[in-house]
């Protein structure tokens, strides 16, 4: 892990030239560029082959710059105090005089914002006078990367610099909460929705199919581009079998997400395991039934979308 200052300096230089840099976050790695520059953010869409209609999350160091770009409300402040920096993104109203590039928002008047907690990326954000637009650093609809090597696998040499922050600790994307009106969860993620609900002490809906063009709502997403079957008791021969916990009797086609049935650990290992299976050239993946609570619900959301790959 080479997290030295010289790498951060290099990243600042590249970003200042409106180029992209791969950055580690506690959720997944991001493909970052200056959120105020259309030239820079254009490159994100091109590299990821992402449709322009899909808006980007903007990453801030703290509230100072954010206040120039967004209207802040009480629910936001309450959640910010408790969960940021950390794995949660907030949808806020964009200020008219904001400098955020139109590319980032798909010309809408809302903005997804996040304050990542990874030390290296916080260090980088602190040195910039603009926030970073950063979607997950994968080709659109594929699995998100959780290490520097994963980002390299996605983009090869097209991305000049990827900061190495080790394996992402959470391993799935941030929870997205819409705070424009009554809080609504738009994407399940790094902070379980039950926790947020309890803390806000309010009714909290989870909008599975949002009308707002929204978080990972594409039918096929998070896909290793191999057939994937869910709720399987017995896998086919030669099929990779993903288990929620390690079995007494393992076989070479079996891959476990957690040693002791811990759903948080399983979420952390999900993308890493799917990527590994893909590299082993399996043609099909079977996954055993995963309890649909807490991080299990997040895992199921991702796997369900991955299983739509035909
Ligand atoms: O954990 C994360 O959130 C990672 C790391 C890198 O921060 N980022 C990430 O970005 O997952 P991305 O682009 O892969 O997913 C962001 C999702 C997109 O599906 C997009 O539709 C949604 O957030 N989104 C962005 N802006 C929005 C907005 N204004 N309203 C509703 N949804 C929005
Ligand atoms: Mg993504």
C-alpha cells in the first residue's frame, strides 16, 4: 500500500488538468474528476461508457464547499452529524449559483453528495478547491471495484493514476437517501435502512423503482457478466457456488462470503468473490439463499440485479 504524500500530489496535478484519478473509498473505489468542470466530468462518462442521463455523486471534504452548491436542511444536518464522513449519500437541492457542471446532474436541480471517510481520499479532498464527482470505477452495469487492482482490470492504462487505499472496508456502495422532501431511501447500501429509520424516528420509505432516474435502478447492474442463479440449494456440476458461510464440507467450486454467517463481512466480500469467480472462467454462478435483513438485504439487491444478466 503506497499512500504517500507524493501520490496525493500527483493526483492533485492530474485532477487540476481535468483528468480522472481512481480513488479509494470505504464503500467502493471511485473514478474521480473535478465536479465543476464539464471537460473533466465528460471523461468520466466516456471511460465508464455511462449514459449522460445517469447523474453522478459529488464527494466533499466538509460543509464549507457544500454550502456553496446545495441548500441544506435539518434532516441533512442530523444525518450528517451522525453518519458523515461515511457510507451515505444525500440528495439535496442544487443552488442556482452552484458551479457544479451540468454533466453531473443531467441538468436537474438536485445533487447527490457524499463525504467519504477513507483517510487517503479525505487527504486528497482537503487539498482541492473543488469537489470530486466520482461514480464507482467500473464500466457501466458491471461489478464495482474494491481494490486498486480491480480498477486496473476495468480501465487498463486509460486511467493514469489510481491511489492505493487497500481493500474497501464496506465493499458495497453508499446508502442513498433523498432529503428534498420526506426522507426516502433510493439505494440500499453501507448504512442499513433500519438504523437510519430508528435514528430519524420517522417513517422512511424505500423507493425500489424511483421515477427520479435513480441509484443502480437499472435492471441489470453489478454484474460479473456470467449467468447468476439465486436461492439455490444444490448447484449444477462445474458451477461456482456462493455460500453465505463456510461449510464443514467445502469443494473447489464453493466460495464463502463469511466464515461465521456475518452479513456485514459477507457484503464486504461480495464483489471480490464475484470478480474472483469470473477470473476462474466459470460459466455460471449459483448463490444460496441469503437472509433478507440488514446487509443481507443489500447483498440481495445487488445479486438480484446481477441475475438479470442473460
Ligand atoms: O459508495 C458510493 O456511493 C460510490 C463511491 C465511489 O462513492 N459511488 C457510486 O456512484 O456508487 P455511482 O455513480 O456508481 O452510483 C450513484 C447512483 C447512480 O445510480 C445515480 O443514478 C444516483 O446515484 N444519483 C446520482 N445523482 C442523483 C440524483 N440527483 N437523484 C437521484 N439519484 C442520483
Ligand atoms: Mg456504480
